[in-house]
């Protein structure tokens, strides 16, 4: 089921004559989850070439509408030819769990990697090829982990305020042996497919040390990346200020207008 409507959300700057964006709300049955699931999509205007897809993940306690409600992501997306897909990931970390919850199966990685791409391709006119992936907090963890685990599927990664801190005992509840960003990064090192990797964190964020530690790990592994620190905390004001930059990277990588050179940023003092 698809419900598409013009975007009404944030005020547009005076004199901005960019074509309007459309927001679609989609509900479909997921075999991985054993139930109906929902996502929102920001659809670029025009009749040009099919746009590439960016998968944009929310944080814990939020849902598939949170990016649209709490940020100006749809306004920033007006500058780029991207179809931005925002699924509902609950508080899952976008992982596959062995146990079920009251709604049924909890196989969020399978949802994103197996079921969602087919539905997006069947519902919208999209480019064939790798996607971009981004997110904040829990969604930053999910974006980094999935992007590094599946470099053949994702060409561009950007995580804001990623929840990279250690979670002791997590793998007891998760299928597989790759539930952490550290594990997938170690396995990526030396592989020929290397996505463009960027991540940022606020200087007042409680996750700052974990992001610095992950930056140091990527340095040790020789995985090219860009790590940035900005003033700010773990809140929507911070994420709204920086998601437009992330969309710009995805556009450059996916639309072939020149990938930004992935470099290791200066180590924080």
C-alpha cells in the first residue's frame, strides 16, 4: 500500500523555486518479519534518470517518520537526485535476533537487506546499483555495520553520533558472529570493495569517546574514512545541521559527480 502526498513540512527560504518533493508512506508484508512493516520515502521531482537510493535509519525510540518530523531532511534532499528511504527499525539496532517479540520475528537485518530492496524497486522508479546508507545514534550504528558488512551493496556510508560503544552480551541474543561494528570493520580490511565511509559526532555527545575509538580502529586497519567532530550534543539540532552534508556525499558517490576522496581525519586530541 502506497500513500503519496506533497511535502508540507518545513518552511522554504524566500526565492527558492526548487521543484516540490513528494513523500510516500509505504506498508508491505515482510517475509523476514512475518508481518506488515512501513517506511517513508522522499521522492525527487522530474522525469530524469531513475535516482539511486539512500537508506536513512532512525535512532532508538524513534520510527520511520522521525527524520521527517524532527529534521529538514526533505528540504535538504531537494538539492539532490536521490530517493531517500526511511524504514521503521524499532529499537533493534537493525540486527537479526534469535528470539521473537510480541509482534513476531525480529529479523531487522534481513528486512533491510532482503525484503526492503525488492519492495522499493517494485514501488518506485530507481537506479540499478549500490545504495547509500546513513543514520543517527542507533541508526548510525546500523548504517556503519551494514555498510561495512555489505560493501558490494552500499557505496556510501555516513553515520551521525553512532552508538559504537561496547554492548557486552549482545551476541548472545543475535544471530551470527558479527553484531559489532568492530567485527565487520576487521573483516572488511583488505577487501577490494571499499565504500566511501564518513562519520561525525558532537563535542558534547556522550558517545564521543566511542566514535573516537572507532576512528582509531579504522586507522589501524587501514580503512580509508573521514571522521569529523562538530560543536553539539546528542540531539536533533545537531543531526539537522549535518544530515545535508551526508546527503551531498551520497549524491556525489551514487550519481557519479565525483566521489569525495576518503581520508582519515586528524586524530582528536
